[in-house]
């Protein structure tokens, strides 16, 4: 495939096949489709590495990697003759929780609408693309990584901190840079997985026409209801024609992540996001907090119970009080996985902070080489 690691971007932190039961027939059809896709991919587009904000890696072979991705489960495999597909090498201790100046959790509607008004008038908000039309986003992030030895094989788990940069051009070309930190606090039987885990930074550019092009969304509508609909149509939610309910919190958050990971948010877009959030009764205002870069903002959170296919989760979003910009988001798994690998198999116990993203910089550039 073009970049199996890019499947992290496709799948995000959510299951795009939520509620789908993968029986043997579905898995077989997915494997056949994956084999056809792999056979059609150019030789120089085969991937060597993959990274995921979900909680699992499975060492299996060949086209099953793509088959599992098609079925909504991210799988790590080996490519014949090239050695293992290696995730980043960086492990670190589980991040400490945010320091929150807690208040009694309150309805989020009024503070979110106040933030929306601030966003519309913020002087430092990202302006329209004057000097270029290539979208640029830089982040610092952490993902929980699990390596499943398969069968009676050893398992490992750890937390992967990294800095990322991405550029998305209108013609479908894009560039991604990924810089993991050195390995720390390897857990489980990691000695068995060092060949897979020992991998370094990556900076790759993909031309228009690549297998996974189209990752840059259209501009986010300024109307909050239309913005929520756009979130539901995000590729990792099924794309155009997908049957995903914009009222579903998992679907909403998947789309919100997708847009913020790929596009700068101008004043109208920021306001639309905040007003769309204000219409969701799940969100509560929980106080002021500092993100992992020391920036202060207003913190909101929402929880969703297990639906039988996905675990119970808690989402947190931190917004700058003056500009309405999203500074930080995180996801915490509050219960065991109903299906698939269980956290306990990797020495983990809910609740577990499974991913966070700190948004450091965004803007518009003239090409895939420049920065704002």
C-alpha cells in the first residue's frame, strides 16, 4: 500500500465500522479486496512503517494488514522479502493527567457560544490563504501502542510521543514528517519485538494520484449544522454517501479530529466548530487547564458508553479563551474493549489515556517545502 502508516490518519482514534460484526465471510472478502489493492499499488509505494493512535498492533502477514484496515481493525504485518513493517521506536511512560482548576461540571452551551464570539473577532486567527493554498499543521502527540505477539507469542505496550508536520495541497499531493522521541520505559516482552520497534524519524512526500490521496477535506462550512454534517462525511467516517449519524458523538469527534489534523481553522471555521459543540448536550465545562505546552484555556469534556463494539471513552477539548482556537484534545478509554484485544492482556487497566494531540502551529504555504 502507499503508506500503511497513513491508515492511522484514516482510522483516527475511532472505529469506522462501529457496530459491524466481522464474520468469516466479511473477513474473507476484505482480504480478497486487500490483495487486489496491494497488487495494483506501484512497487515504490509499498510501506515499511505504520503508526496508530488506536490501541493495538498485531503481527500477522501480508494482505491481512490491509484487510483488517478495511474491516475497521488496524493490523501490523510483514511484507515478504523486506522484513517487518515497523512502528516508531519511541516508548515513554503514561502521560500525567492535565492539571485542571476544577469547577463543578456545568452545561457547556454558554461558555462555548462565548468562545465562538471571541473566535470571530480574534486578531490572530488564521486568515484566508493569501500567500498559498497548501494547508500546513504541526502537532505534538502521544499514542498508546500495543504489539500483539500472536498466539502464544509475547505482548508489549507503551506510549509513543512524537512531533508531526503535514502539508496538504489541493491537487491531492501531500507531505508528512514524523519525529518520534528515543525509546523509554519499554514494557512487556519487548525484547522479542525490538526489530519491529526500532525505527526512526520519517519525512515523505506523496504525489497527486497516490493510493491514499484525497486526505485534505474541503473548507469547513460556517454553519454549525453543516459543519457537523461535514464531520460525518469525513473519509474515516465512510466518506460521501456514508451512513454515519452526525448526532453520534464518536462520529462527530472523528470528523473534528480529521479537520483539525489537516486544515488551518480561520475565524469562521473556529466559530462553526464551537457552535456545533454547543449544540451537543454531552459536553460539560470542567474548568481551566494548561495544555502540555503550558498554554492556558477552557476545558470541556464528554463521555460515551460502550455500544457493544467500541469501548467507553472520555473526550477532552481545550480551547484558547481569546481566540477560540483548539489547543489540545485527548481521548481516554474508560472500559475494556468489548471485542478484540483486551487492555488487560498488555498489563493495562482502564481508565487509560490512549491518545492526545497538542496543536502547535497551522497556516498556509505556497508548496510542500515551505512553512508559514
